[in-house]
């Protein structure tokens, strides 16, 4: 079964912010990073359970891609993977999740 990948607006905003930040130094590096992130996220369509449930907030699974963390949920009945956030791993993740509430 292949799952549909759905990006919440919050995740799209995160990806755009990451691209803009990295592009300040190198547009090519920003494009490479976004391609890696997208490729790994696309892998979830075939293997959505390949990453563990995030211990600090079990609503999400967490995937590590380079220095970034992708937070997502699996919706079995809809056969969908919902991407909620993509954040740099050095950020205060607990605080960000609290600020963003139940998205």
C-alpha cells in the first residue's frame, strides 16, 4: 500500500524558511538540502512506520534528515502521511511543539 504525502501549511512554511536561510550562503546548497528532505519524505509513502514515535510527543513520528527533524503523523484509514513540521535539530523542539499546539 502506498500512502499519500500531505504537507500542512506549517511544514511548507518551515521548508521555505529553511531554503531562504541556507540560500543566504549558497542557493545550490539550499536546493540540494531541499531535494534530500523531499526524497526522504517521499520514502514515507512506502514505509511510513520506518521512524519511531517521538517519545516527547507521541502524536508524532520523527525522522532525522541531516541536521533537520521531520515531524509527521500517519493516518491509516486515509492512507496518508501528514507532514507537520521540519525543524533544525538544534532548536528547542519541546518549546516549538508547545507553541504550535495541536496542529
